[in-house]
C-alpha cells in the first residue's frame, strides 16, 4: 500500500506549510540586518503560526521562553492550524459535490 493512500491530504499540506514557515523564519531571522527590516510576506506566510503563538501558546507559557521553543511552538501551530483548515475545507467540498451527484 502506498504511503500517500494512508496519510490524508491535509497532513501533507500542513507539513508543507510548516516547512515553508521554517524557511521563511530562517530567511527573516538571518537577513534582518541585510534587508534593514522585516522580510516582505513574512506575516502572510507565518500568519497561522503567529496566531497560535500569540493567542494559544503565549497565555499558557511565560514570555521567558528562549527562541528555539518559541519557534517550535510556532511551527507546530502553523502545522496544526493549516492542517485543520484544509481538512475542514476538504470535507466541506466533498459534501457539496457528493450532494450534487445524487
């Protein structure tokens, strides 16, 4: 059995979003001084991760966490939120097209 048949599509999209988020964060972090400011599109590409970091993880943990745990929490939030939204959208679209086929 192929691996693609056993893992839902939303997991693949969530992993891709987390990888894109990690690459975006690293470019943003290492080239801040070169660019003289934030990376263009940073807030768009890391929006779901920043939302979970601000509204879920920040109230649960203190501000004294170091950078590595914050990045890990942000990337986990990016993965979880994107996977959840894609799964809900996928089920919604399947339900709409299934009802039209009858």
